[in-house]
C-alpha cells in the first residue's frame, strides 16, 4: 500500500509539473526565440513523461496486487471462521450470503484497496497545483482552494443515496442467491412434487425486485457520473476565462495563460479520482459489513477451549434434562419423537445448540469442543457428499484400509452402490453426489458415520428413503456393528425400532414411556397411533429425499 501510494504520487505529481515546464518553455524559449532553452525544457518534459509512464505502470501492478490480496484474504478470513463455526454455520448464515461474499463482495472490497495509490497521488498533486497557482495568481489559487472542496462535498452528497440503494440492492441480491441455491439443491424434489412452476414464479418475482433495485443504483450512479463531468468542466471554463482576461490585461504572460488552462484541465483527473474513491469506499463499506457480520459470529477460540474441562475417559451417561432422556453407555437406543423435536434433540445431544445436556454429570458447554466432536457424531438431514473420489467422501483423512471401508459399506447396505460405479471407490463424484438417489446418499452417509466409529453415534432417520428390505438389513447390521458402542436412532420406522434394545417415546416434549418396541405398542396408545401412521406410508423403493449431513469426525 505504501509503495502504491508513493508511485501514485510520482505518477500524478509528474503530470502536475508538466504545465510548469510548458510555461517555462514558452516564456524562456519560444517568446524570446531561445531554441537552446526550448530544447532544455523539452528534455525536462520528456523526463517527466518517462517518470509518469514508469511509475504509472508499476503503480497499476501494485494496486492490482493489493486489490487481489485484499479480496482473497477476505475470503480466507471468512472461510477460516466458517470452519471454526462448524455445523452451526448453516443455522446462522444463508448459503447465498457466503456465495456473495466469495464472489461480488471480495471484488468490491479489493477495488477499495486498488484506488488508494491514485487517491494519495491525487491529494498531493492537487496541493502542489494549489501552491503553484497561489504563487502565480492569488485569485486563481484562492478560486481553486474554494472550488475544489465545494466540488468534492457536492459529489459526496450525491453518494449518499447511492450508498443507501447499494445496501438495499446487496440485501436483495444475497436473498436471491440463497433462493437460487435452495432451488438448485432441491430441484429433484421439486420435480418429484411438481413444484417447478410455483418456485419459478417466486424466483421471477424476487428477480424483478432485484432488477428494480439495480435500476435505482444505476440511476444514482448516472447522477454521480454526470456530476463528475459537469463540475470539473465548469471549473476548467472558469479558470480559462479568468486567465484569458488576465492575459488581455497583460498581468500574465502567454506561458502562464497556457499553464493556467493546463492546470485546470489536469485537475479534472484528481477530481474524478476523488469521486471514484468515495464511490468505491461506499460500495466496500456495504460489502465489508456483510463480511464482518459473518466474522462477528462467536466461535470457540483456543483460549476458551483451554479453560474447558477435558472429556472424561470411559463410558458415561448422556442426559438431556429438557426431555428427561438418559442414554446409557453401550446402548442401542431408539427415540420416537415428532420430526422437529427429534432434530432438535439430536442437535442438543451433539452440543450443536445450547441446551441442558450433561455428559458424565458435566454440561456439554464446559467440555472441550474438539474432543466432544470426536466422541459424539450427529448425522441428520442436511448432509454433503463432496466433489472428488467417493473414497474421500467416506474417509476424508484416508485413515482406513479398504477392508474397513467395505465393512462400513456393508453395514449401511451400500455395497451395491459402489459395485455399480465404473471405478468403485475411486469414481469421481460431483458435489453433493448428484448422481445418487436420495436413498443411496443416505446409505453412503451412514457408511461414513460407521467408518468414523465414534463413541456415541446419533442418527436422525437414516433410512427414510430406502425400501423395507434394505431398511431391515441396515437395522440388523448397524446394531451388530455398534455392539459395545453407544448409538441413538431418532426414527419412527418400525423396522428400525424392532432392532433397538430400548425405545424412548417423546410426547409433549418429555419422555413419556420407555421399553421395547413391542411393549410400547401394547401399552401406549399415542405410540401405537404414531407407528401405525408410519406403517401406512408407501415405502416400496428409493425416493428422493432431503440430503443427509454428517457432522464431526465423519465429515
């Protein structure tokens, strides 16, 4: 930044000295007919041109470096903080907001750094011109000193509505991007339920609102561009008129008259730079506010982690005091609850949302987050399969051998999926595994969770999109594979419930009954009603479903 500012000073400062050299060449060379003086001042003019060309080229390179560095460092900061926020990020920030920060906002912030070198040169060169004019013509110098701040303030006033409209436009743009991301992600489901027309209509309406907001921004920008031409033009005309009258009166020389006009014409560029600087910083302020909104989201820092209690060794009870649920070590427990309550319970058990949950008698909020994530793995309905080889999505750290990977696939009844791929585990898949059906994605994500082998595994509806035969195999194999490890299944599927050691039924936000699946069917009318509603659904094959997210070590 300092180097760009110095080169900006050389670039515009050399231009500011050109009228002085021209004035001396006219008054000392052309008017008296001294060609030697003309040659000397012509050489000086050539030297200023070389300095201007060299400094301008290097300044442009440095300014572009500053712009790119600022933009990409902003993205690095946001992505790094997003990693620290972990699974809580998607609940607090829209996908479209992050996409906008990584595309348009990074460019806007970088543009503010790009203009700093020119702005510094414009300030110094303008002061230099004012000093020269005051020495030659106090009236013109005073005019410049008064007119320049007035022009800058007028242009600054025109920026106020632009700043406001840019903020509104940026809000609508982020909302539209989030909407588009949601539609693209759920396109298969939309087609399945015939919702394309409805969502297309909604997107079209939102898009038109963005277009109208963009037109308002363009109107404010047009006013600024017109002001940039009009006000400096008036200044040039005024300085030229005053200088011409002074030349007619004989109070200035021909060289000074040419210099006056050259200074007035030169000042158009610094004025345009001042306006451009204000415009870019106004835009960057809006963009930076978005980035800071993400960066200000609290995340556990190493300092706070050091003050937390290490995870107690061995197996201990995991207790949700809000519902009264007690998960004993080594159990294979199923929880039957309304869908929203089940997801919230899973998040609390994993420590992803605040709640009165204790492990070994200690609140989860007092335990070290990294150790907690390694010990408790939560799998719910927002999973990702990542672009690249399928093996990397199942085993991101490449810590497992092929036998372990295939064993995990067998537990999830996903061997047939891999066998059908052209290159098996090394097959390249697209982001989120678009080539797989909903049921196939569920089974692959479950295999990833099994391969991670956490101390406590919490799974929400792991087989909601598979056929009954496959679901029964998954339930039977999962219980065998997790023998001696703690597993919590949040599901109302009778086939899975039948494999559970114990079932906890949540009704009214509390554990209303516990026991085996068949015992609860015989003793609880509410439980029986919920399960009968489940068995009445048609589940004869793989169907599109909401994608599945794995949080913790499996990711």
